């Protein structure tokens, strides 16, 4: 099993010898790879949709890993019992959806030793949720695959020190380590906010004088200041 760069980066964040739960597993490529490489002791591959569930079952059977990977159909962490997995991977979903999954089964989330999250949008919301719910961000990576930039966040239980709000947008460890893709990452954040601000400005003076418009403008200015420092 050969993974793309996004899944390979996620796999590199998985500690050796753990039981992993891949939530939204699709074809179960990640748990299959982790078992083949003898990184994980066992794995649970969960997906809410019947089609991906069947695809995962087929892939696991094709690689003769039925004994080590349990394929389950269910919504989010509903496929897990408390303490059944050490690490949960939730990748390829929106940030709000990831938060909903983690919040829906607190008795399961509380027993996890590591989260590996790859939000497609709203990564800042995910980082804020981690801080509020006593998770420490221990690693952040930027990966480019097929022209798209992905943020991958690993966190473990613990009390995280507060960071400047703008670093929830950028990623506190990304800003600290300054990987090669950081400038592109911040530029994408700037481009998105510029579009939002321009669309709001078209709404007239009432919108321009709103607190939300001022907040977006402030964030945009902060991001522009940060990128000027790189």
C-alpha cells in the first residue's frame, strides 16, 4: 500500500504500537498501511456511509487483514467504545464537522491519547476547540497534494497555553517552525479573507460599520503583517 503525501504525513504522526481509529476511513487505506508497516497493533476503520463501509471491508479483505482491522459502519465516534482506541484520525472533513464528532461522544474522546485531525476548512475553529477542551497541539504540518494545501494537526490531552488569536488561524506551531509552505498557507488565508471583506463591503455602509466587518478587517491586517515578516 502506497499512500499519497497527505495520508503519509498523517501516518507519520501515529505512534508505534497503538490501536488507531480511522473515522471516515473511506477505503481504509490508512489503517491498511499502518498494519502493513507494523506501526499499529490493531485498527478500527469507521465510516457513516454504506458505500465507503463496503469499500473498506473489501480492501481489508483483499490485504488479508480482517483479523487486525475491524471495519464498522456508524456516525463518528459511535463506532468506538470508551478506551477501545488510543488514537483517532479524523481527516478530510470540515472543522465544524470534526468538532461535532469529538463533542458528540465525550466519554470516548476523553479516553483517547492522541487526535490527528485534518480539517478541510475552519482549522481555526478546531484549534480553539482543542484549547478550550484541554488538548495540547504537539505537531502541525502543511502538505501540498494535487495542487491543494492541507493542514494536519496532532494533539494530546493537557492544558495548552493561550496563543494570540491570529495564531489559531495560522497554526501556532506552524508559525514557530516556519515550514517551506507557510508563506503560501498564509497567502491563502489572506486571499480568502480579502474575498470575504470585499463581499461584505458591497453590502453598504451598515455592513461596513458592523463589528463583524471590523473583526474580519483586523484579522486581514494581522495576516498581512505576519506574511511581511517572512
